[in-house]
C-alpha cells in the first residue's frame, strides 16, 4: 500500500501511485548505499530523488511560494509589516 507521500506525489503529477511507488523503492535502494536507514539524510535523499523524477523539485515549490507571496502583497492585506510612508505622515 502506497504511503501518504507517494499518494500525494501521484495526485500532483497525474501518475499512478504504483508508478511513484516504483520510483520510491528504487530511490530507497540507492539511499541504502549511502546512508543508514535511521539517518534523517536517508529519507531526505529518497524524497529528493522521487521529487526530481516526478518533476516536483524543491525549486518549483520555491517558485510557488514566491508566487503566493506576490499574490498576498497584491491583495493589500495587512501582513504585519510597517509601511514607511505611513510613518512619515
């Protein structure tokens, strides 16, 4: 049964969970050659490999974050920052 991360990546990419799970298992085999399974680096490495193969690189996530920040700024909502023009009035 695919884990929640695999299911999430499948939904985001439109690929089947079984396809993503195959990448996950392959990535685990690669990670075993470099890290102990208890190491946090092991899972970060596995996740990184799968995300790159699925086209879900962290760069894309960062771009999405920047787009969201721009949208928030355009919304004009108070985000807790001070406006220098307001201080000068």
